C-alpha cells in the first residue's frame, strides 16, 4: 500500500553576490538568536533554577525584534529565527532525556552554517524548467539537481553553507512511496572495522576506509595551511583545499552508505542489525578513528528509514546479546571466547565457526525471534 512520507532532496545552489550577502545575514541572525537565548537560559537557571519554554522564548524574540537597535533582525526570513529557537528547544529536550550533552554556543568559524525556512502560502516555489528555487527574502536562486527533480508539496527548506564555500538546499517534500515487492531473502549484519560488514549469507563487504586513505594528503594540506600567515589570501586558498578534501571524504562515505543500504533493502525482506553503542565505543582511543571512519551509526540510520519506506522489516538486536559467543548450530555459549579468536570450535557439537559469520547468523536468528515475539 502506497505511503505518504517526508523525503529530502538536496540540490546545490548558485546564488548571486547579493544573494550570498542575504544568506550570510540570515546565518548570522539565526546564530545570534540561538546564542542569545542559550545565554538567557543560563541566566534564568542561575536565578530561578528553571529553563525557559519555547513559547516564552518566542514571545521574548517578538519583543526584541520590535525594540530599537535590532532592526537588522527584520531583514531576514522570520522562519529562520523561529526555527533557531525550535532547534535550541530540541537541544534541551535531547539533553534532559540523555541523548546529548548540554547545548553549546554556535560559532561562525570552522563549521558549516545553516538555517531552515518553512513553506506557507506559496513563499517557496520551484521553477523546474529554468532550475530556479524561490526562497523568502532571497528571491529566485539557480540550482543544480544532478538529474533528481524536486517534487511538489514542499514542507521546508534548509539552506547550508559549507567550509568549502558551497551552498546547498535540502528541500523536504511530501511524496508517495510505493512499497517494494516482497523479497525472498533475509539477512543479519555484523558490523566490523577490518571488514565493513559481514552478512549472514556469507557475503563480506570490504571497508573502503576513505578517511584513513586520505590521511597523508590531508596532513600535507594541513601542514601547508599552518605555514601561511593568518588573514592572508594564501591562507584562505589553503583553507579551501583542506575543506574540499574533507568534504570529498564525507561525500565518498555517504555515497557508499547510500548505495549499500539501498541494495540491502531491495534484496531482503528482513534485516537485522546489532544496536551498537557507538558513543561508548569511540571512547577507545585505539579504535575511535577507525570506528568514526566506518560511519556505522549513519549507515544503520539509512537502512532503518529505507526499510520503513519500502515495506521491509528492520530489527535492532540488543548490544549485550552474545552473538559472537553463541554456536549458531546448537546454541551453546562459549564463555572463553576472546576478541583475538577469529575462528573457534563449539565445545558441545564440534562445529567450526568463523567468528563474524557466526555472529551475523545469530543476529538474524535473534531478529526473527524478536519479530515473531
């Protein structure tokens, strides 16, 4: 049965110089609102031992915009400022519920800048023939979609500036997605570092290690950057080289994950993965770089939402489930198994197991048990 979902379409923007100025103003105002109200939260908590609600912040923002000396806030899209407050409110909710640390102040240096605007009364429009996207307070901006057309029913648009100097728009649309035909395969996935993933079918997905392969080039570019005088044009040129190389690595990893996740969802009716506690795992200094380069968390997120889109069953297995130590033949637990044991023999039935393949098959079996239960 067809389902209505929210799906984002990312396009690159090519703004005119005056539009770049407007984008810069909007980024700055949205950042100022976020930082200003984070400071207000801190001040209120010191005195009253409570935090401000979103409605209180919204009312205060209206008063600030009407006060003399802050006319510059009216020069930018009002939705960008309101959404900045919503982002701060969501950051506090995540902090209180233990999903994230305490909100931090935003900086205009060293990171990407963004703001979000909402669709209402036709304020956002798309001219597909001329490849133009109309944004509030900015006007018509030329875009490149790489063959992907932006459908109708726009919900919101997030405009982003990257350290490499590029502008992007992520257009969130309501689209109808048809579920795929039922597949006759199932798979359990055991994530790894040396190998990116081992499937219960026996297929091994090699780890591309994009960041590790680019380390030497990045180190050379960063050394050249450190030698340039601060504030000089040559330093800015070197900074762009570093940013573009880092962006290339991120794009390679994202492309690999999108293609692999889509293939697994298309081929399998049931997909079972271990619910890894990645935040805890990266505390291991010896493995942190390799784990971050693999991007397990983002890959799992992709498989999960694509499974929901296309009518597949996705299951997360508890991270404390001993998938590596259980014999997939008889279920005996090998308590003596160590991390260095890549192959082991079951002391009960004598079956010889490849550690990762055995884990993948146990993850699939546990996922099917959870679904049946």
